[in-house]
């Protein structure tokens, strides 16, 4: 095809229109959702957790988590009366099918874990390509189209919340069910928790009941000495929990 | 001075061309939304948010059709347990109730997940050692899962099944 001046003059505006559509990108998933009006976290009430594993199973189903990997899991702690400083921790299959019965003395309790969605997250700071980030509403997310799979973030997370997806070879982690919370739903794990041990918390929403709970209870975060700004708050947590 | 000025001009021209090429390439390669909110691709946020949900949501979604069952559940201790805790992810069923039929549940597995005795469970939570408690009989022989307390009067025929 000869590119005459006339033909070029016709093609140029057409190309410009097409390019505009390319740049428009994907449309907003939920038009009423304002990024700046939320600051997400979670509240976990340890004395309520029965270790049924429903949260971990629901997470797997909601997010297609590969077998053998966990975005959220439950740990069972056992503390001997004479060895309080050395907890024994187990989490068979992430606690998905519950825990084998144990009628042992000492202190026993469950601790559900997930990404702490740190406000100063170490995993985000080490990413060399800007594939992981803290969204303006406080959720630590991974852009899997940008992730190289270099595993820096997996090493950096002090809570062991990240893994490399064996299929995509990119970093994966809890998204705090970002596709749900931006639609006004709660996370899958909070959705199915039978005892209400997990509650999604919108810290910027003054009407969220979490504020009253945080005011009236002594809550802790995991590894506060790491200064990660963790936003998963644990009520009634034993000092032995790591 | 500048005896061989044409050399410098040629060098400058090469550098200008390289700079222009760099700027054009960078504009073509870096996604437009990169840096919109920070050092990442801003469009990733809406891409992650666009994922379809698997769990329909709180019980009011189920209540639209199954109000009879939800009413029974409201009168018992399992009022605090959301439908999808036992019935699993039902967003697809809620969207298309005709063709997506939820699987039948096995009370022997479901009930024991929560109620099998374990020393790590809170003491106030009702627990049994299934082997001693029922000897292997299915839980729903005696307990109606939506309203588990055993009552002396005959239980409602609708129960959990439709």
C-alpha cells in the first residue's frame, strides 16, 4: 500500500481516536467507592476463635488460593505451665479442617493470622519495580502484571504472609478481599466466621463499631517492635504470640 | 576558538536524538497510570477490585428467597452463624438460582468442625466428643441445624430442607 499524503491525513485522526480508547484502560469497578474515604484494617477477637478453619477455607474459595498456600491461616498455641516462654505452635493445613483434639493441660488457644496491611509495610519498601503498594485506602496489594517474582517481599514480611504463586510465579498475598470491600461487602473470612471473631474495620469511618471496641479494650498488634504500623488488631492476645 | 565546531554540533545532535528517543520510548513503555497515586500502576487498584465475588454476603441476600429458613435460624442459637459458613460460597447460586444448585451438606463433617471438643476452644463454647456424644449417628438425627436446641414438641417439617 502506498502511503499518499491524502491517505495519511485520513489515517492520523483515526489512529488518534483508537489510541484514546487504549489509554482509557479498565473502567472503575465501583463508581461510588472513594479511595480517600477509607482506611482498612481488621479486628480479631482471640477469645472468640474456635479454630474451625472456615475463614481459611472461605479465603481459598473466594480468591483461588493454590493448594498448600494460605493467605489466612489459624495457629494453635500451646503453652506448658512451666515453659511459658516457649510456645508450641501448629497449623495443620492452615487449620482448614480444624485441629486434632487435644486434651492437654496448660494454656491453649487459637490465633488467626493474615496480612496485617501495615501502614509502613516492609514488603512494599523492598519492591524494586513498584509492583506492590499501599493503596490510598490502606490495603497492601500486588500488581501481578508488574511483579517479577524476585521474592524480596516474601523475605521482607515479618509475618510470613506472602508467597510466590506456583502458577503465575508472582508474589501473592491477602488483598483484604479488595474486590469485596470496595463493593460494600465484608471480606470472605469475616463473612463466614461463625463466632464473629474476625471483623473488618474501616478506621476512617466514624460510624464503624470498631472505634468503640478499640476505645474500650486493650488491643495489640503482632510484632509492634518492628514498627510496621500493622492494622490487624488482636484483642485478648497472649504475650507469647509471635 | 571552536575551530572544529561541526564536530560538537554533530555530537550535540546525536545526544538530542538519543534524548528524544528515550523520552518517546519511556512514554510508550511506562503505563499512563503509573505514579497516579504513588510509585505503582494506579490502574492496578481497579483491576484488583474488578474480581467477581464468590460469597454472596450477609443473610439478607439469602432471605430474599429462603425467608422461611432464615426465620427458623433467627429463633435459635445459630442466629449468629451466617448462612454461607455452612453452605459455602453461594454468589453464583444467588445470581442464577435455577441452574446453580448448592451441594448437599454432611452434618457429620460440618458440625464437628465447630463443636468437636478441643482444649484450645473457649470454655464457654458448646463442645462434644462426637464418639461419646452420638456414637457416629448423624447430628441432624436429633439436632435441626438451623435451630439446634432439641425441643420436646415435634420439629417443624420444613426444617433445613426445602
